[in-house]
C-alpha cells in the first residue's frame, strides 16, 4: 500500500519553468519578532509628538536642553566676565594667543583671511573699525555676532575661553602687515586719531 507523501500537501499550486513552490512556514520566533517590531514602531511613533505613553521624545529632548542651559548659566555665573584690561592682558599669554590663532584659523579665515587682511569681512590689521576698536567692543562682536553682516554669534559655538582667545589674537593683529590688505572700512579709531592729530572721530559705527 502506498502512503501519501506528507510533503506533497505543502506544495503550492504554483509552478514556473518546471519548478514548484514549496510552502515553507517561517519559524515561530521570527514571526513573533516581526510582530513585536511592528507593535513597537507604532508605540514609538505615537510617543514622538507627546501622546501615548509618557510625554514623548520631543518633551524629553526639550527637558534635557533646559537642564543643559541651566548648567551653562550656572557655570557662566561662576566665571567672571571679561573686561577691557583682562582681554588686553591675554595678548601677553602665549598659550592664549596660540589658542586664538588656532580658533581663528578654523573659524575666521574664510571672511578675514589667514593674516587678518580681510576677504569678505573687513581688514583687522588697520586702524579703521566698523563697530569700535576697544577690546570689549571686539569681544561683543565676536561673541554676539552681526547677523546683518553675516557675522555669526561665535559665543554660541565656541567656549568662553576660545572667544576671549580669538579677541586677544585679533587685537594682536592690529598694526601688522598682511600680504594683500583690504581697503579700510568704517571709522578710524581713537587710538590712531589721537596719535595722528589729537582730535577724536565723530562717531564709531
């Protein structure tokens, strides 16, 4: 007596080029894993906008950013802000000037040139200044930027030590001779005017 082949019942009624398709079920563990990933993806999607379980991924991110901002404010409060005298004193600290030169080379050369002679941005080596010549005025420009002129607020991207180092380095460039200096822009500063004629400028832009 011939016994039917149990594998015959697993053959599908589908044949192509003499090859029959075999109904080979996937392992149960694979099927359950597949369903688990689908359920997880649905829960994860609902959690992102802030609905579903918990407050959501966006809320978690905002909470972490608030904590980081509070920590940054605490550190800023513990660290005294720069003064005109402290910034000028940094010009004599070799390690600070080295940090300023490195940071300047990474962030500032595209607009001011490698020697500060100016490209898109103004010449930093002459006696003319658009936003003021003092170290604190230069610090304000570097730290807060001038969006209308395309100057980014480097204080949001660099550490306080890097910002101060860049300011010290920029101040050290004054009076140097770049290879291809850009024409002066702005108003000649008080220091240069006092030396030349003794009369102050009308305004510092």
